[in-house]
């Protein structure tokens, strides 16, 4: 991808140029194929099998789709190929104590990019950059002049690897351009040859479009596979560096970037579930009663005002709730439960604004519309005949709701609560700002605790080293979170689905 | 009914009457009233929370849109700023901002000498301390842009430091600064004199909307502009990728997919992806786009790709709903006059479903615009993008921030002046979200068809 950053025409690298070229070729192919087909029919569109434009579309698709498809695959594969080739050049001793292949590779990449920048800025000529030897020119000074700061002096082996990286990247980029362009031209040739009156262009185009649609639909699967694989690999790495017993069964979370960390998920899981529990205690009764009132009692006017207003709460970004927790709810709780004599109740139970209760309360507010609109739909789906039967037996409205409507809607409501729980467990910004950073297992809701999502953010932001268990643990946490929320979602969908079948 | 009761039991008083409630009925009716009250209370709590939230945002955030400015006439002596005297900007660049700093103190001295009633025994350096740290740089940029101003006295408008600004907005008081090294009571007295004299005032600050973020020490100079550009480029990526892919996937699933287990897997997959926590998408972005593909860190392109994957399920679900709402008779009619299946979908069903698709897309974009968590993992916080990008390629590939990430950054800095800016940033973000959602609602009202 470095090629994409180096300047070219319009600031595009070879990748951008080749995309542009393919698009131009496709447009040209459209015009030419259409004209050819018309000519073969003697200018009479009625003698063509398909409408004239389909011949053009066919050509454009034949040119663009294989070429761009190969381009995307190429871009995905090239970094790994180049890296493997360069790795052979780096001797074991260049990988310093406490360092790793990944770190050395990132040095190599930075150096290669620096050389590219230097060439672009004119500090080095292209030949100089290719022949530069660490002993000859002071590469660090040269790159420093063009604004690329290197951490330490450059090892000759690393420099050689960087040169190799540059030349391989460039070579592969040009090979890519050649392959993609020849594919496009081949597609153009085939499409133009077949652009004759008897050719069933529409059928060909529609088959192609169908495949594109299928491709788009399978992207969802690809995303899931990507999520699982990206986390699985790093998690396996993590467990090779850190015992799994400690991760799942230990009781202390104490990351230490000098090694010897205790990385156990239990305190984080406790914080996560505790906060989610408080959030549900707030959101479920309020959301459920709001839904009952809106669907059973409220007139159309109140309903048309209150429902959208409540749903605004769901549309507010979570960062806003996070700030609200940190700066409004947290200090308000401290005034209530802390500060001793100065506080409202004269208590000293709470010291900081961040706590389980702060995050839980705010998250509960966020989840109110989630619970209420889901339950609203479910209550509305309960057939009117059930209510009528209950009224006919003399039950009051509330008795009908409690003893007939709610039991009938119960599976759906349980599903809604499970979905809300999955939201609460995966929520990040509110807990990052409102819950605190202390990992502990305690029952006091006024203490700061930390959650899985908070720790993922803190282990993966800033300077990260993807060879240390302290960073890799984030992927194990992420995978646990994914499995947890996935389980809740599947369970909720299953319950909702079974329930729906009862009345249809 | 009453007649019958009278006739049947004229002598004995009735044990129960419809006119008089017995204890059991009263209890049941009370339970009814209570139940209803719970419902009303629940709605009221929800609405009160909304009101508190909005009032907090507006109350705390509007301050960020005004800023305290100090007007000051500064003499620009050529002998210190351009020692060689040849007015060559390259030569003059050697004088750093430190060289310009004393000029501010001298300007205050000159002002006191010139203005009666403004006497203060404050050290002139301390006086200059009420200006923003960016004031010397502002002077330097002005001089370097046009060296001919040397040896003249020019009136400048400087930002006041964040403490003085806080004093003007009521955030800082003489009591609250007892432990504060950045400002003293004497300086606040001097500020009061400047207000009376008219050279210090609080007014609307466009830089907050258009400017870039500033370092920790200069909250008064920080703005949202550059991160807005970052968000814009991310939304551009999301729109160009998520809309076509989402619509294509929905068309396949709704119109062409055979009912088999593969289709089932895809559908279950999409509904699950919609509920995957956003931070997981951030991990995916970090692992795939940055660690594997080596796309630049902090680039809006990467943010856009991550948000695309996150928004796709939303767009697919709403697009499928609007495709489903187009009645089968439209398809049958198209097929009946000889259109192919593909033609009936693309020529007839899709245009009729377009308003619904557009509405869903705008709502999906609004969601993506407010999302923060995945951006933290791909590095869109923690640095200062000082210049807006100058081309589309640099807008996509150069490190930048995004609106919600910028707000988070300010919230983390633990300075009341930055908190105010975070709330102000939220107002800007909410303005965008409200606009987008309003457009979506209007589109739906205007074009929605009931079949």
C-alpha cells in the first residue's frame, strides 16, 4: 500500500492510476461494443438479440470486473508476500533482545517509506536511494531533513531489507499494473469479438450481475469470518505466551508491560456484568412500563409525541452518554453519596465520579428506548381476541395486561431484554468514560470498576507491541466479548422466532 | 335491573350493590389506577431524562461558541525581529516565537502608559500571561506573511488564556484559583480593568467551528473544523461503499435468493452482525486493515472501511424492508409485458423502493457518524491534526480525527476548559445528526407510498 501513498498523477499511486485506466477502458469498451453490435445488425436495433446497450454493458463488465477483482485480491495478498520475501534477509541477530519480527518489520517499513518520502521531496535521487549504503551516507540525517524521524541508527541489514522491501514493493506494484491492464484488455478483446447481432448479451449481463449480487451478499459472511479469524489468530498467539488457566480462572488483572502480568478475565467480566445488571434494572422496568402504557392505554396523540421523543434517546451517540456520565451523573452521585459534610447526605461512601452506578445508570437511560420499542412491537403483536376474551370475563384493563397480555408476550419480552443485555455488555464509550479503570471484584456499586470493553481500548491504544501478551490479551477479550454477545443474540432471536410462530 | 332488585328483596338490605363498591372492587380499581400511574411515571422518567440530557448539553456547550478576545496594539521593532534588515522572510524565520514574546509585555506597558485609569503595579510579563500561549505565534505568522509591517504598531486581537476565558464565563472565580499556578488574583483584577476600559470582550468564536485541535496548554485555540473534515471523508467512504454493496446484497436476498440453507446462514449472519458490539469492528479494522494490509494509521479511509462494515447490516435490513413493501403486482406486471426478472427488479422495483432505501441509508450514516469506539482502536485519537487536508487523496490517507473521537479526546484531557469544548463539540455533532434524521423523516413523509 506504500505505493498508494507515493505521489503520482493527481496524487494517485499506481493503484489509483490503474483503477482510473480500467474505468476509462470500460467506458471505451461500452461505446465500441455497442457500435460494433449495431454495425453487425446493419444499424437496425430490431435485428439484435438484446437491446443495444446490453452489448455495451457486457463489454464494460468483461473489462472492469475481472480486472478490479484481481486488483483487490492482489492488494490483499501483496503485503504478506513482500514481507515473507524480506524476512529471509533479516538475520536472527538483527532481531534485538526483547524485540520481535513484527517490530523489526515495522522498522523496515518505516525506513522504506522514509526513503520514498526523501525521493519525493528531492533530498535523494531515485538512484541514490536505491544504492545508499548505511556506512556511506548518514541516512538518519537525510531522512531527518525531510521530516522522517528514525528512532536509532540504521543497521545495515535493516537497510538492506528496506531496500529489498522497496524494490519488491515497486516490482510487484508494476507487475500488478501489467496483470490488471492485460486482464482488462483481454476482457475487452473477448467482449468486442462477441459483440455481434446473434450474441445473447442480456443473458450474459444478467448472469454477471447476479454473481455480483451474490458476492455483495456473501460479504456479510466474509465480515464475520474476518472478525473471528482476526481475533482467533491473535488469541492463539496470546495463549501460547500466557497460560489459559490464568486467563479464565485467575482473579487478578494486573498488566505489567515489563512482563509477568496477571491477566485474568474474571474481574473484568464481573465489572461488565455488574454494570449491565444495573443498566437492566433501570431500563427494563421503565422501558417495559412505558411500552405497556403506550401500546395499551395511550391515545394516538400521546403516542405520536411520546414514542418519537423516547426514541431520540436511542439516536444519541454513546460518546454523549459517556460525557454525561463523567461530567454530570458522576459528580451528582458524589454530591449525594460522598464528600462527607459538604455532600447532601453527609456520607463518605463515594470518592470519585467514576463508578459502577454512574455507568450503569447512564447505560440504563440509553437502553430505555431499546427495551420500550422492542416490547411495544411485541405487545402490539398479541392478538386482540385474547384481550377481548379477558374483558368479557370481567377482568380490568390492568388485570388483562398482567394476566393475559404479558404472559402471551413474555417470550418476546425476554428476547428484548436479552438483546438489551447484549448491548449493555458490548457498550464501550459509557464505561470508558464513566466506569473507571480499577479491576476488582467487589459488590459495592459506588466503587470504580472496569469492564472488558474498557480494557480492550486501553490495551490497544497508544504504543502497542503485537508480540507481548499485554497487547494480545485484548484479542482474547474481544473474542470472549464476541462469543458472549453472539450467544445472547442467537438465544434472543431464537426465543423471538419461536414466539412469533405461535400466532401466525 | 333496579326494578328487579326492588321486587325480589324489598325488606332485607342488599349485601352488595352496583352503586356501592365493595372492598374487593375498590382494591381492583386502585390496582388499575396504580398500574396506569406506573406507566405514566415510566414515560415521564424517560422524557425527564431526555430533557436533563438536552439541557445539560446546551447549557454546558454553548459557552464553547464564544471566546474572550483582547485587543492590543503591538509595536513590531525591526531591530529585534529582522536583525539583518533585509526583510527576507527566510532570514526572519530564525526568530522563534520566544523572540516575539517580550513584545506582548511591552505592548501592555505601552497601553498602560497611554491609557489613564489603567495603572496597575502588575509585572508586564504577568500581564502578558492573560493572553493565550498562541499569541506570540500569531504575531510571528503575521510578520512573516508580510515583512513590510515591521517598525509599525499594529492592533491585534489575541485570544485570552483559558483561565481568563473561564473567568468571563463564570467557570473560574477568585476563590477557585487559590491552587492555580496559571493565573493569580492580581491578573484577574487587571482583567476587570481591561473590561472596564473596553479592550477585553467575549464574543462569537468562528474558530471553534472551523479551526483545528490545539495542544493541552491551549484549550482556547482548539476547534472542531479539521475533525469535521475527517468525519466528512469517512462518511464519503461509507456512502460510496455501503450503499451499493448493501443494496446489491438486499436485492439478492429479497428477490433472487433461493430458499436454502446458504441463504439462511447469510440472513442469520446479517442480523447477528447488526448486534455485534462496535468495538469488535474496531478490533477487526486494527487486525486486518492496519496490521495486515498496512493501511496508514489514523486515516479516515480505514475509519470509513470499519464503519462501512458496521453500517452494512443496518442498510441491508432497511433496504430489504422497503423492497418487501413494493407489492408483487408491480413485478408481475413487468414480467407480463416481457421484462426479464433482472429488468423488473432494476427498472421497476428498485426505483419504487428508492425513498425507503435512501431513508435507511441516511439513518445508517447518522449512526456511523456518532460512533466512537472503533475509531479509538485504529488510532483516530491522541494526536493533533493541525491542517485540513489539501486533496482528496490526503483527506483519505493522512492522519486525521473525527468528530466523536475529537470529543473523546477533549473529555480525556481533564481540564474544565476542554470539557466545555467537548460539550460544544457535542452540540455540533448533534446538529449534524438532527439534520440528517430530519432529512430522512422528510423524505419518508414526502415519498413514502402506501400500496
